[in-house]
């Protein structure tokens, strides 16, 4: 397994920076455990990440009625446009996944 495949990628989308702060904690914890973690803002993300890496953590805020943050919209559009048969790694839907959620106490 190459070094890129062993890197845990944290994909981040946020309007106010809160998701970046949330992503910092697991990234630091992974590093203390001797693992390689890389935080990538979704505005810089490409579908080729799925061919290069095997493990992802997605950390995204929402706004309004659950809308995707501005810096995540293009990546989300590309991802949904390419699914499922044209993804760089067609089996990405079979990758192990964990989902976590957080919410602002200011919301409804």
C-alpha cells in the first residue's frame, strides 16, 4: 500500500470555519496514533482523491435548510454528476464509512 493510500483524508466544507475546527481534532488524534492525516478543503478536492486514498472523514457544516456550504458545492456537484458508474474508483460506495454529525445550539 502506498503512502497516499495510507493517508486519512479529512474533507472539509464550511461557511464559518467551524467544520475546519472540528476536523482539526480527529486529525491531531490520528497523528498522535502514528497515522498520517491530511485536511483538504472541498474547494480544492478532486474526484481523483478516491483513486489515490482509501480512508476519508467528511466534516461539513450546513446552513439554511441543510444546504451545502459554498466551498463544498462544486465538489458535491461533481461527485453526484459522476455517480455511480463513472467515478474514478467505481467501488467507492463499498468503502468503509463512518458518519458523525454536530449541530449548532443556535439552530432550531
